[in-house]
C-alpha cells in the first residue's frame, strides 16, 4: 500500500465515523421532534377547553361588572337625594325647632326663678371658656353698701 491509499483509507474511516455520529444525532433529533409534537398536541387538546372556560368567565365577569356599575350609580343617586332631603328638612324645621327650644328654656327659667339651693347673699358667677367670672350686678342695693 502506498501513502495515498493509506490516506484515502483514513479519510474514508473518518467520514464513516462522522456520518455515524451525524446519523445518531439526527435520530435523537427526530425522537425529540416527535416528543415535542406529541406534547404540543396534548397541550392544544387541554388548552382549547380552558380557553373556552376562560372566555365564559370573562363574559360573566363583564355582566356582573355592568350590574355592579348600575347599582353603584343608583346608590349614588339615592345618596344625593338623601343629602338634598336632609338639607331641606334641616333648613325647614331646624330654625323653628331651635326657636321653640329657646322659648321653652326661657319660659322654664322665668317660671322657676332663682335656684333655691344657692344662698341669697352669694354673688352669681358665670363660667366662660373654663374661667369663672363675676356675674352681672343686679340693681339690688342695701343701705350704705354698694355692689
């Protein structure tokens, strides 16, 4: 055998090994592609019903949101009506009721007179913002004494 024949045999063996490795790699790649295809088919079979259920849930949620929106607008209208009604009632009856209460208080004060438990000689005092100040002086005068 000559040197060229040995080189040819080496190149042929090298190509045979390379082709074998490529064949094994392609076989494994084909196996992986088949498994991937099966997996995608299973996911598709499961995803379609899930998407249909999700679509139904979204439609139902949209319907409920529309109902809640209608209820919220009705509540807002009722609240504004109640506010207007309370304002009307307060302005209509509030002033006269305060006047009637003040009149009743004045009548009670006038009828009851001075308190019986306070001594007649004790000066009247008034409390203003937490301080006690002498009361208004009355026109009563005793002989030789001024208030």
